[in-house]
């Protein structure tokens, strides 16, 4: 299996992954809130979004094996890989902290109520995918 995907293809895959995640969460929240959106439309949007999320994850993070690089023990990485992974972790958790604060304030300001399991799962997914996304976005060769 060829795992060489160009930088631009990886970036497009990362964008698709994040857009799919946002659309799936929005569809779930619309279904939950019963805002007049027909249920079939909400479930269809959520299903299509989840399929795009899974396929883009498999393509960008699985096929390139970036996920494995970012989640390997440091004992199994060379010095350059350790530096690259640690830098992506440093950047990603700065972004993650800001993202969580924004979500918390949006929920508080908009009165959306307490977090549900979908929001918590989304934040957990985001925490795991951010370092990998930064590697996919920035590294010329994987």
C-alpha cells in the first residue's frame, strides 16, 4: 500500500475531517434541540458527516501512518521524530486550550445548557487529532 500522499492532499483531508466533525456535531445538536429541522434531514446530514469523518481519518491519518507516529512511545522514535512530535503536541495543546475555552464560553453566553456526551467526545477526539493534524499539515515528508 502506497502511503505517500502529497502535502496539499493531506491538508485537504485535514480540512474535510474538521468540517465533517463540526457538521456531525451540529446535526446532532439540531436533532436534539428539535428546532424544526426534519429528523430525516438531521440524521442524513449526521450520517454523511460521520462517513466523511471516518473516510478522511482513514485516508489522511491511517494511510500515511501519521497517527502512529504521533502516538508512538518516544523510545521507538529517533531524535528528529521526537522533536517533530513534541513540537506538534506543544502547538496542538495551545490550540486545544483556546478551543475548549471558546466552547465553554459559547455554551455559557448562548445558554446552550450543560455539555452532553457528544460535545465531550468531540473535545476528546480533538485532543487526540490535533497533534496528528499539525504533523499532516506541516511535515513535507512522512
